[in-house]
C-alpha cells in the first residue's frame, strides 16, 4: 500500500509544475509607493491596485503582480463598471 502511494505521489510531483509565489505585505507596498498603509487599503477598496490574497484577516499580494503593476505606471485594476 505504501509503495502504491509513493508511486502516485512521485507521478503527481513529476507532472505538476512547482509554482511558488513570493507574497508581500501591505507595509512593503506602502513603502514602495511612499504612502501610508491606510492609503494602500483605499487603493484596494477603489480597485486601483491588484487585488490582494486574503489569509484570514491578513492581506498579501503576489510580488510579481505588484511589480508588473508598478512598472506599468500603476494603472487602475478595476474592470468594467462605473
């Protein structure tokens, strides 16, 4: 039984790509934008920054998403609507 489980695990590991995301906190984004953490929260509420990942009460962002957004000149991330 353990041998079968080991074989299945080995197949899954070899076929599924390992994806790792570096997550950053609101403090890091505020420091990068040279603003307060409250202002970053306002940007989130207004849809002007990429959406965070919620981990319980914590907010985290994928660093590459923020880097691309920042390099693009911080465009609005809101889609459609008003």
